[in-house]
C-alpha cells in the first residue's frame, strides 16, 4: 500500500510540473474535449449510457479497444475513424509529455 501511495504521489507531482510546460495545458484541454465530444456522440448516436460511451472513448484513445462494441451506423463508423486518427495522436502525446516530465525532470521535493 505504501508503494501504491508513493507512485500516485510521484504521478501528481509530475502532473503539477507538466503544467509548467507551455503546451501541456492546451494538450490536456484538447484531450478532455475529445473525450467529451466522443461521449456525447456515442451516447446520442449509438444510444449508449454516458458511462459506456466514456468507457468506449477511453479504451479507444488508449489503443486498448473495446472487446464487444462496434459502431452500427455509417455515421458512427466514419466518426470513429476520425476519432481514432485525431484522438490517439492527442492522447499519446499527452502520455508522452507526462512520461518525459516524470523521467527527465529532477524531483523538486
């Protein structure tokens, strides 16, 4: 349990330091906007609950993928192709930036 808390402590310190990088705030905003827009789209177009739509969006952007859900309409399939192309780039850049901060920046505490 102590190591679990230490990992989260380091993660939160890294996030706080990442906010000092000029583009991190914009990148975080774009990632959240992508998640919100995807959640709204899938909940309305595919009649998913908000939680299921958000879960699908997060698993898609993290490149894990959802094991059972497949978009059913043509519009949903086209949206999903654009969503994956744009969203994965944003999400992976956010993760890479946070990883850089956690690995390269000295601990200030």
